[in-house]
C-alpha cells in the first residue's frame, strides 16, 4: 500500500509512455508500457490506431523536448514492439489506494532501493494509458479521494469501482480510520458523485506531462472539492 515517489528512471519511462500515447492521439484507445532495460528501452503495448509511428523521430522529439529533465540520461536505443489496429477491451473495474498527500497517488516517501544499479524499471498505470483505457476512471476516483481526505483524519482510502455492478454495489470503500466509517463514506460518495456518468477530464498535453515532471503536486482541477460532500 505504501506507494513511494518514483525515481528518475521510473519518471523517464512514465513520461515516454505518455509522450507516445499523445503522439498516437488521445482519441484512440492505447495502452503503452516503456521498460528501461539498462542498455535499451522496450516499447510495448497496443492501440486501435492504424497509423504506425516513426519511432526514431518520436525519440528525437522526446529527447529534445525534455532535454533539461533528461540531462545525461536521454533515450537512445529502443526496441519497438507496439501493435497497431488492435481491438482493446475497455476496462470496467478499477481499484486504487489514495493517500492524504499533495499528490494522493503517492504516500510521500522515497524508495531509495530502486536507485540500485542494474534495476530494471517500467512505466506504471496511469502513465501510458489513454483516457478510455482506465485513465479517466482513475482521475474520477482521484478527485473523489481528495473529497474524502479533506475530512482531516483519513490517511488513506481504497476505492474499488466496478461498472458491471448496479446501484450501491458499483463502488466499495475501505479507509484507514474504521470499518464503520466505510459505509458512511460509500453512502456520501454515491449521493454526490454520478459514477455511471463520470466527468470526462481533458487535460492538455503539458498538464499530462506535468503529472511526471511535477509529480509531488497534482492537477488543481482534481483537488477542487465538492461543497456538498459532507460527513457528519
């Protein structure tokens, strides 16, 4: 449950995965993973777009755009395994644990063990996922979590959204405070948020890149809480 801050290698993978997804186009369904294998990067995933990217050009653009962040760790050798024109099943279920922090997907801890030489790292959800591949669901749950933790004494909350279920069963809640509070929070969430017609977040490319570049803070839009969300 202790999701630590990403190290720089993680962040490069996350940033490149998002860069590729945005080059494909947010209107397409895409799921891309980038893995740093020390001597080369593996670009893996699927998209329903039929336009094959010139990955050499993409990597050159990436290195130039983010040269200040990359410094001496620019991406060079890559293996492109991305599959195009693939039908992807849209996710219907998402479970995620959020924290009472400035960016609630992280617990504000550094994992220095990931800095060890020779450690292979990959991009991780939601980075490299198009909006319809679970990323927009993630943003909605992220926003709900900020509303919950504004109460002040809840340190973390796990939200499980299942769009294949009906009524109150569409979401389950587990929080850090007490089991008794779980049902209260669930009822309040269902009263205030329409989980069957979720908000469609359309962040700009720069805002999406900032999820990695300025990872300790969050998009302001997600952190604006709903005054109707009240727990007695």
